[in-house]
């Protein structure tokens, strides 16, 4: 575990900050990349949203993996992956980022299953 923030100023949840429009796309891309990396490591967060992402110094950190699931152990986890991606897409849509959560999840899942 790691503390994120300053000693008297913990990193806020993503839901508590207003992003600059010009940083939103790169931060969105970062979250999607991290979802894919987690999946490649056999983990799906399962409850990802702006409530479980910290924002500090222009970077994001995904937190609270206590409920994460292993897709090798549960064949019904695609729905959790899709929900995580839908929530991230919904949050970043307020910054003008338009994506198709179904396509992102489907592509990510296909890559994962392909090894």
C-alpha cells in the first residue's frame, strides 16, 4: 500500500476534482490502459468508478481492489468488466470524451482471452 498526497493533504477522489479539458483524454486513456493491465494480470476491479480513483499531481491511481475478481475463476465476470468501463466512460463523457464502452470492453476481453 502507498499513501498518495501530501502529509496534510490526501489525494482527492476523482469525483471531487474538476479536470482541465486538455488533461481529460490522457487521464481517460490512462484509466483504460490500467483496466487492461489489471485484466492481463487476471484481475477485474468489479466496482470501478470515480469513487475508487484518486487524482494527484495530474496522475490517477486506482484504489480498493478488495472486491477484485479473477476472470479465470468466474466465467460471469465479463459483466463486471463492462460495468467498470461503462462507469469510467460515463464520468469522462462530461469532459467531451465520447467512447463506446461496449466496444472497449469487447476488444479488451477478446485480447485477454486470446492470451
